[in-house]
């Protein structure tokens, strides 16, 4: 739907005027810690109450609640809610999903500022959660506030979904919402998840690779290093296994897809558990892991079968026994088509506001958009960020906070 530029210019100006208010909102939000119980916290309710009070003060009062039972937190539930700004028609609604929970700060000695006291300097807001996911939440919310205060009714409903538990698996967040309310988000709706992006705002994430963390336990026989003939060196066998896995997986899964960066499936040996505490002992057990990011056209089960075959070959050659198991797996959801209406909606807004050409891309990591895609709902991940999630000295670029809000405002009035 074409955008009336005079209407959009009004929204742009109003959002520019929100700049100081958005910074203050980030400061206040950072001070309300929202750690799930898996991260040693008491859940997201303090932040949910803060957000609801603020949102209602903006004149946005149409709330729906979809809380998930969790007896590990004092309230017995984890909060999930939707605030809706009614449009001329209900569908296709524009959904923006942001998460309220954050991760712990980690070693605070690595921070230059206090993690839960937001500090503004050099055009950035420093603090835990300021980028992940407060930037997307605040940008999308203030775009709704702009429409409300300008008295602009969007073509279709605008829905901001705020969920819990994104940082620890989504069981009490988006999974609960979609499973308990299967008709809440229509397959024709347009879903944007502002929880990933790149510094110039050009990346529109439409696809993800499957993730497989494979664990290898290699059993030999421990002996003194001066008598190697009496033992079976699990370390040597595992070293050969890593090299053969590296070569075989690359040869058998060579396809490249230019949508993704990198374009190929990746199979990386990563963690290695400690074996023996001293140099003069031949280890009888080795444990190591592969982190695999597999293009959607390949089967995770086939990759596992290849790993099993290689392990059996090494077992036979070195007389060890290897157990191959899955430490974690996330099978790729169907990709969002480059031609999907939501991709067109986001791309048009990026071109107008940021004056850059958006690029639909796939990534190796997992995002919450996959939960929508698995339910047959086209979704994209988009934001403009330096990708400081989970790092010390996390920050949000203030210009990104404001300009992303303009991008959302453009989407909101072009959604039909």
C-alpha cells in the first residue's frame, strides 16, 4: 500500500521529538531487571508491570494476556501480553514481537559501567539489555505512540507482543502463546522480530540453518605413557576422528546457498573436555563436540548418520568405542519467501527511512522467528544494531533507536 508522505513526515517529526523520552525510557527499563529462573532471577513480572503502566500512559489500552504457568517464580506465572492499536480492518495485522527478559551481566569487572544503570555516552546507551531486546521493543512501541498521538488510524491492526523466556528456550514465552492461542496470529499476518540485524540495517533475515551440537565420547584404555602397548589411546583416536569428520562432512554436504552468510553448511570442532590431569598418562576417555550449522536442504538425521559412520570407521581402526549423541538440535523452519508481503513491507520502509537497499538473508544462528515459521506464518528478523547481545558493555546506538522507530511507523501505515 502506498504511503502518504505528508502523513509519514508528521510521524517522522514526532518520533524525532521523542528522542530524549526514548533515552529516558531505556534508562528506566534497564533498571528493572528481568532475569528468568534459569538465569538465577525471579522472572519478568516487575518489568511487565513497568511496561504496562508506561504503555497505558501513552493511551494504548487494548491489552490481551497469555501468561504461562511457572511455579519457579513468586507469581507462579510468566507474563506474555499483546497491546493492540486498532486499524481500519483487523487483517493482515502487523505483529512485532519483542522479549522482556535479559541475560545476566556476566563478569561485571569487564564492564566500564554498571550493567543495570544505563549510561549515555558517545551517542550510545550502555547497559545490559539496551540492545537485546530493549531497542526493538522501545522503537516499535514509540512508533505506535506516534500514530496514537497524531490521531492516525493504521490500515490494519498493529499488535506489539511482549513475551518472556526468550533467553532460555521460549517454553514460557512465544511457544506458550502460539500453542495456547493457535488462531491469535493469522497466516496472512505480517510478523517482524526486531531481535537481530546489522549496523547499516540492510539485513532482512528470512531463513535459518539447522543447528546440531554433536557430542562424541571415545573410550579406550588408560595406562602409563611409558607402556602405550598396554593401553588404547583415546586421545589419538579422537584426533583422527576430528580430522576425518572435518573432511568427510565438507565433502558430503558441499552445497552453497547465497542467501546465507556463510553460504555453506559449517561443521566446527569446538569444546573438548578435560581428560587426564598429568602428561605421563595415556587417556582412556575423550569427549569432544561439533557445532554444526546445516543448510535447510540437508537432513540433520543424515548428518548424524554420517558422523556415526565415521566414528565406526575410527573405532575399527583404533580399537576404541565411540558414542555419538545429540547435545542440542534445532531443525530449520521453512524459510520466509523473499517475495512474502512482510519482506516487501519491511524493505520498503528501510528504503524510505534509511536510504539503503535491503538484502534478504539467511543466518547460522537461531531466532524466535523460527517459531512463527514452523506454524506456517511468514516472519522476518530486522533491526539496525552492532550486535552486542550478551557481551560486556552492551549498548544501543541512539540514532538506531530513533530511526528504527521511523521504519516501524512506515510499516504501520503501509500495512494493507
